[in-house]
């Protein structure tokens, strides 16, 4: 099935970060931010923000004299041994940080072999995860995660998925018409946040944003109790701005 990947700000951030990483990797003894700016063509403000993120995620490290060298995360992701574990660890660190920053449970999901899979999540006492009372694989029509993943497929891919999974009514807000859902997915587009306002579970609202890389289709999502619904859109916007570390993990 064809994908509908579109350029987004987070993906541009990941692409710019990759340019920085490639440049740092070519200078084993270190490279200054001034030289990085010259070689990558990135503005100083933009480069500073990227270096801050890359240092925080241990993709690069700053030496005592101020130069930048590759960090432990990049070394682990680039290794032929243990790469899968390194990717998982990197994603989990990002999810844990986002949970704490947003005050919400955060999820990583992938579309694999025609199915929705929640691969990792970060929750806590103050950020409880959604009670999966209906398998996420059969409820893509009702969840922010599922709808975000479906928006990244072409029309044929969406129809194929819906043909294999009956659109059951889970709450009074659940869309059960494939025509209505397909129309909304088409209007939504693949780039922006997708919301679930008690469509999957009464008492819970969710949002999801795409984190695709190459042929891999994925999304980051968050959930909040309905009493915190007033925070959902702002939290979704913050989540969207912070996807670059996850996209990097999927790309390297």
C-alpha cells in the first residue's frame, strides 16, 4: 500500500539533526558550533536548539574545549549488535521525558503488517494509561492512535484496514460509518494532530501525531482524563514539536 508522508516541522527537525550528526561524525576530534553552522548552512538559533536536543538525548557530547563529538546514543544506534535494544531504550527515554513534561501518559505506536501496535508507553501515578478495554488492533476507527496511523496510508490502505476490522460502536461518540470516517481522515491529512474525544472510552481524551520515517508508519500519542480535556490541544501541539528524537531513532 502507498503511504502519504508529507513534510512536517518535526520531520524537518529530524532531517536537520541528521545533517548535524553526519557532520559531527566526520570530525572524530570534534567540531565547533561555528564550523557546524558553516558546514550545515543552519542559522545559529536553529543550530543551538538542535545541539541542545542532541546533547540531551546523548547523540552528541560537548568536550571541555567546547567542541562537539558523537555521543553514546549514536554509537549504540549505529552498532550492528544490540541496535533494536538501543532504539527501544532511546524511544523509552523520550517517552518518559514527554510524560513528565506534559503530565500525560504517552504512547509509541506503529502500523506493522496491516495492524495497529502500541509498542511502548510511559505512564505513572499522575499520568495513568488508557484502560485497553477493547484491543487497539480492532479499534483504530475510534482511537487517536489508529486514526493517526490510518491518515498516513493511501485510500486503498485505509479501506483495506476497515474491511478487516468491523467499526463497532464503543461509546456514543464513536464513528461507525466508513464513509464518514474516510471523509474525515481525508480532510485531516497526515501531518497534524488527531484527536479522540471520548470515542474509544468514556472519561478519556487522546491526541496523536505522526512520527513516520521512510517506509515505517508510526505515531506518538497522549491520553488525559476528560476533566483535563482543556489541556489536550496544547499538549498535542507540544507533543508534535518534540517528535524529532523518536524520528531520529527510527531513521539512524
